[in-house]
C-alpha cells in the first residue's frame, strides 16, 4: 500500500474523499487557495490573501477562458465546509486538479498564504530543507511539504499536459520541487540551475511540463506579508500582450521595483497605498525542464 509523505514523517493511509468530476467544458482546470488565517493569533494573520485568490479566479475566467465550474477555489472565508482550505481539503483539491488529466490539458495551481520550511529528512534537497505550504489548520494538522506537492500534482502530469503554478508565499522558490531554477547571473542574463539530487530519484513529470512562478527564494521568510507577486502578475498580463517567460519575469520585476520606489501603484490592491517596503521580494521561476525563456511564449 502506498503511503504519501507527511509533515512529521508519520505515514497516512492513501484515503481521500470522493473527488469532484472533471469539467465537461474542455481542457482547462484550476485549483486556487487563499488563506488569511483569520482565526489565528495576530502575527500569523494575513491581509489580502482571499482577495488575491478571487482576483486570480476572475482573471482565469475573464481573460483566459477557464469555465467557472473548472475552478476549485478554497478560502477560509467560505461558508461551505468542503471549500475551507484545511489540510484534508487541500489534498483532495490537488488530487482533483490532475485526476484524469490528458494531453492538451492546461492546469493551474495557485496558493496565497503562509509558506515555511523544515529540515530535510530524506536528503533530497540541495539546501537541506523541505519547503512547505500552510493550510488553515496547519498548527494542528501540519504543513504540506514540497515532496507531497510534487508527488501529487507534478509526477502524474502526462505527456502533452501543462501545469502552471503560482505560489504567493514565503520560502516558495522551489516549493514544487521542480528540477530547474532560473536565476539571473552577474551580467543580467538568466540561466537554469540544476536542482536535481541523485539520491532523490526522479522528481519530474510523466511527460508533461510543470512551471512555477513563486514570490521569493527559499530563504525568504517574509514574503507572505510583503509580496506583490499576484498583483504584479495580473497587472503585467493585462498590460503587455504576447509575453515570453523572460519578458513576463522582467516585467514583473520592473513593476515590483517601481512600486517599491513609490512611482506606481499596482492595480486592484489597497496595500499599494501603505508602505514602499510592501514590495521587497523578487519572483522566482522554476520548471520541470529547461527552455529558452527569451523565445518561449507564456501561454496558459
């Protein structure tokens, strides 16, 4: 019997509640998590997380043609028990995202909330730490580690399917455990850094492509409260047509830097009017395979 990884190393039986059936409206599907941790102590509360998830949902529907019933959104302001982002519900939603996926499918994973990291126990991380995302009940049920995220939504991705992940959280640079991380070198050009570990075994897809844009690198623990990832992405996508991955990344960086300097305001957010220190992070790009970011078009 298969036992998925857990935060504390305790095996959990592979039982999940019944999944919602995939949409009958085509090949687009998305899972969105927005968590404010409203019922936790003040330092752990986050402003804007739920609103960011709702804006992302509207963008997917209005601009990218995602059917509304192909989007599974979990927020902690929900009145429905099965759409509150508990650890159990988030696991179910992630499995639903890739369940029955096939060539031509376009999948989106979005998380806005707290990120964290813990000491790597199976020696499969370059930096010695596992990154993690925090469900609303993480204080009691634990976090969801990058090993589990990868096994659930990256590994099953079939040939011809594409996954785009957006992780607006702290410690999120390699939170999908993808093989390659795109970094800028000293002369200002981008190159891929290999994050594969021999002892880790294969961590790729089943033939598909997975790409992740995250709020900051793995060492940044303050992005959750200061990140402009979601708003900069949405603004660039609406303002600039026919983007390559490289142009998207540069445009987001430029937008964040100008917002940090107080020269522009990001559309759709109240936080832009508070402090220039709001925007301190730089988005990170990782992928299951290397590609030329200066020529490959960003298409969801």
